[in-house]
């Protein structure tokens, strides 16, 4: 695998992780009443954000894992 491809994949995994954390924070702020959205939306954002931050990077890494001869 080329260095450019590895760097791109690493960057995509980190962006996925950070976007999940951002979604979870927005969800938590909504649940706490700091953001004017329905509380159900806050729980949904928190749940999706946690899943996004914890599981999506692993799934991407598995998908991109190179097969060894």
C-alpha cells in the first residue's frame, strides 16, 4: 500500500471519530437543555455519535485491511 493511501485512510478514520464525538456532544448538550432541540433528537444524536465514534473506525479499518499473500 502506498504511503499516500495509508495517510488518506488514517485521516478518514480520525475524521469519522471526531465527527462522532461532535455528534455525541451536541446530543448531550441537547439533553441538558443547552441547545433548543427536542430531547428525543438529543438522545438520537448522542446514540448515533457514540456508535460513530466507537464502531465506524473499526469497520472502516476492517474493510480496508490489506490481504496478505
